[in-house]
């Protein structure tokens, strides 16, 4: 018999939650491999499977028997194990019995806690057949399932009731049960196709996929099924003369809903195309998991694609059924659109007063007024119209009390833009309202206009200072107001938008508006530090070393765009041949100044010449380099400023080679410390290079 064998595990259930099926599939495979690894069964070549009614894993090779293991078991202390005559005590005899040996196999060993008796021996490996059930149950218990359920009279819990378990080691059924269900070799296919009721006998694990496909009408491989769904959708869209409106999340969800996917098309009344397309898309995708189709010109077609879980003998009836179901959904969206437009956004501001934003911060009406005020202050710095910024800020939350957004919360802001345009608000104002939630997620685009970016920044600034003032910062595991996401969105707007403004000052302005007894500057500083800390992850995600972030954070620029320019300058500086040596010199200077008893203040514009030749050369070089670097720093050209300061490389090295900084003469010592502090000031005008690796 071979030392290794393939393992197949399938957990057959009632329909699993489609939105998390892929996650459960990957987690089950990962956790089972961890368990088998810990059991020293060396699993190799793992393939997960998942469909609406099953989670499965096939492992091409695991050991049939654990390797033997050399073990050492420690027993009682020597004084408790041996009596005064050197005979084994009852404690020692009991320890030997627990190890399955006699006392002759025991020995005394030295440990950190003194001399103890021990048994050292070879522990034979256990059979995989005996270890697999426990490994499967442990893997299932660690799946990311927030809420589990019980079924029947048993105590077992899982995301859905389990009806069968297949567990095969090679061609042998694993002896045991999983959550109360005996292991077997019978799986079940599609509910309505093939061998639906009598079951399918799996003789060998290698035949699993083929049997389910040919006899069960189940494509067990999630990725293969997803590819088939995607290809069928694309094919049907092309026949309609368009392209499908679908993202990866919806494609995963549709794949998780079907075992035997069959795509079909349907049509709806063209009058519904008068409704904003985002509402139609949300209605089709969210309620029915149908795929809208966009024409070559970019407009929605009065057609859709659905993916059925059955190969019907009457496909026209299935198509008509989907059309009957989708029609009232689109009619609801049309009703919300027409109904909401009977009342302008401005008229809805009073309705916002009835919606609480936070128990200590008042209602959404007052929040909108704060956003409007922040936007009007910010607008001149961004290049947007101040009055339009105030108007867009005032109206940006009004769509939250419309029926459309009540039904489709993901359309907040978007519908506000449509309603503002219908009310006759200017195009800039409408666009700003529509886009003020951007960027909504990692990789999302920034607002497309200056005015939209102003309102986006104002919204995030108010959120941050408000919640910090009322509740404090988010905890490590709870962030109910999504403050981290708000901070990242704010930073992206300022950095990627290229807007050089004082963020701390803006935060103080926002905090001063809050209806709380607070110190605005304290709140602003807390939020500023929180935002600056978010930059660490932002730059890590963009491939910058953590030391570049630390070097710039140490000098605490108040503009996030200025922070970005300094950081990219550090990254470019690091490419210079002199960079590492200058970073080391800055570390040395920092330590010397830190440990010196004297408190000196250096000025790179007027460094003391000193008495030694190397000292005078460095002072002259610092003055000349600073004359070149200072105007560049004032212009924000930090890269060329650091290149100018890099000319100090040779004189700094000579200085440290030839000059004793901590001279016994207090006058000489003070001048040399002053010279070093001038160098520190010069480099710190860009970043603290002592934070760079050296």
C-alpha cells in the first residue's frame, strides 16, 4: 500500500449564503490544510470546490500514517519521584504507567526548574483515518461564520443544516462522523436534474468532479462555473448588440446561486429608460440578480440577462417568468423617481431636521449646514465658486430622505445629483452633490470637478471632527462611522488632487462649528494625527518604504500634498550615491545633539566658522548649499533642495574624521554643536534624514 493517498471531503448542506460562498470555500480548504499540517500528514496539491449545496476539498496526497516522533515527557521532581533509599515512589510509578512504560525506562534530567524524572522514547504515528474526522470538524468550526444555526435534535451548529458528508481516503470511506453526520461515499447532484434523489456513489476521489458533472448536473469547481457564467453573459450581451453591466461581486454571487448555469435574455418596457440608469441597474442587480446591458453608445438597452439554475424544456416560459418578475421592480423605481421629484431638495431640508445624525451632534440639517460652511471656506483654496460650494454642501444630504434612496441606499448622492438637476440647480452644483461621496472605496476615482472635490473634503472633515469630538477615535476593532475610510478619502482628495492647503487649520475651522463644549484646537490636533497615521498605510500600499514616511512625519508638514512632495523627494534622494552616508551622518548628529549638555541653536545661513580647517570647510559648504537649497524649499522643490544639500557629503565626512566635537574648550564645543545643529536644521527643512535606513 502506498504511503500517501488522495483525500476527498464534501460537506453537503442546504443552500449556502451566496455572498460568502467563495470566502467559505477558500477558508474551508485553508483551515483543513492547517489541521492536516498540524497532524503531520503533509497535505499536497489542494483544490477547493463549492456550489450552493456543498463545500468540498480534494487533496491529491496526504500521508496514510503520521511519521513516528521522538518525544520527551517530563514527570515529577526528583525528590518526589525517588525516596531516600533511591526507590521509585508511587508518583513515579504512576507517571511511568501514564507513558505506557515501566519504571526502568525512566531517567533523571536537568531542566530550568531543577532535576526531574522523564521518559524519552519513540511515539508511533497515528493513522490518518483516525485523525481526519477531528481535522474536518476543527476546520468547520473555524470558518468565518458570524451566525450559526442548529437543526434537528442535535447540538451541532453550522451556517446551514448538513445533510450528507463524503470523506474518502483513496477509495476507502473515512470511519467517523462530522457534526453528527456519518461519513460516506454518496453525494447528491442538482435538485431537479440528473440523479437528483437516489444519490451518486463516489468510488474514487479522482472521479468526483466528473461524476457530479455527468450524472448530477453540477459544476463543482467554482472557478470553472464562474468562467462559464461570465462567458454566457458576454455571449448573450453581444447578441443584443451591447455589453453587460456587471462587477466581480455580482458575478461571484450569481455563480454561488447556480449549480448548472443557463443564461437567457429578457426585455422590459422602454418607458422605464426614462428613470436614471443607476436606479434601474440597482433594481435589476440588487433584487433579481439580473444583468443590465449597455449599448455601444453607452446607454442602457431595454433588455437584461438572467442566469437560471435549470435547463428548462420550455426556455421561453422561463424568460417570460423573469420578465414578469422584473417588471414590477422597475415600476417601483419609476414610481420613486416620479414621486420624489414632486418635492425639491431644498424643500426636503426641513425633513432632514427629523433625522438624527448623532445624539450629541444634532440632526442632518445642522450637519448639512456645517458642511456648507466648511465648503465655502475651502472653495477659494481649491479654485471653486464659494456660493456654489455653500449651496452644494447645504443640499448634499437631502436625498437621504427620498423614497429612492430609502429603497436603494447605495444611490445616496447619485440620486441627489439627478434631483438637483431636475430642480434647476446649476450643473456644477448637481455634479458636486452626485460625486461628493467619491472616493467611496480603494481605487475609486476622485470627484471630477473642483466643486465636487470641495464638498467631498468638507463632508469628510465634518465627519472626522464631529465624531472625534463626540466619541473619540475609533477602537482597534470597531469603527461604526467609518472614520478610517473617511480619512483615507480626505487624504486622497488632497494628495492626488494636488491641493496644497493647511489641513490642521481647516480641521480647527470645522471643529469650531460643533455644538459641543470642546477645545477646537485639541480636536483638530487629534484628527490631524489620526489622518497622518493613515498616511503610513497609504504610502505602504503605494510601494514606499516605511522609513520615508517616518522621515517626513517627523517634521509634521501641515499640508498633505506638501507631505507627499517631501516623501517623493526622499525616495528620489535615496537613489543618490551619497544618500546612505548622509543619512548616517544625520543619525550621528541627532545623537550628539541629544546627548550634549549645552542647548544650542544653529542657523545654516550663518554657521560659525570655527578654528579647524575641516570645521571651516564644512561651515562654508553649509552656507553655500543652504543659499541654493532655501529658495528651492520655499518653492516646494524638495528633490533639488536635497540634491543641493548632498554637496555636504565630503565636508561632513572630513569633519567627523578630523574634528573632536565634544572638545574640552566650551567655546569650541559650543560652536561645533551650533554648526551641527545648522546642518540638522537644513536637512529637516525637508525631512528628518536620521529616520532613513543607514
